[in-house]
C-alpha cells in the first residue's frame, strides 16, 4: 500500500465522510502528546481544516461517531484504546466505516506494518513537516472526493 492509498470499498461504504453543510473539512486528531497535538492542530487549522482534538482511543471513537468527520488522524499509542483497537471499532460500525482513518504515528516502520490490518486507510509518519502534513491530508481528502 502506498502512503496515500486507501481501501476504496471502505471509503465508499457507510455515510459520506464529508459533513453536510460544513464549509471546512473536519479532521479528528487523536494524539495523546500535548505538544504534538497542539502543533499538528495549529498546522491543520492554518490550512483551513476544522480540527477536533482528542487524547484517547475511546474519545476518538466517541467523537468520530458523533461528528462523522471528513478524516481521522489516529496515533497508534493512545491510552484506553490504542489506535488499532479504536480503528477496528470504527471500521466495524456502518456509520463510520467509510471515514478515512489515517495512522499518524512514529511507531509504524513501513507499509508492512499495515499489511493484513485492514483498519487503516493509510499512514503518515511523525515527525512530519507542516507542508507535508497539509499536503498529505489534502491528498487523502481529494481521493475521497474523487470517489
């Protein structure tokens, strides 16, 4: 899987990942490190995204189910539920299975870490530059819009 590929079947299933009536794409940022969360949230907001910040896997599941965001950036090492567990729950839910879930972590060494784990639609390795983060999120959203 390339770093910006996603599972088209999952992307087309369930409800539309873009919230109706929302001018800005909504991104759920699931990150337990306070400094990293603040920095990445600021970058995304600067590039025109509405960002909902959460610090645990449980919050990521709850907020994603509630908001039906355009995209979720999910750290792997979250407390309560880790990123893998939270993403499995979201992909099993018909209401959220079509929302792109992007593994956002320094703990993924390569695409081989994602093989056989159909829970994430792609990944972004941390640390990531502001330009690359904004570009990658835009690329994921553009692929969703194209489908």
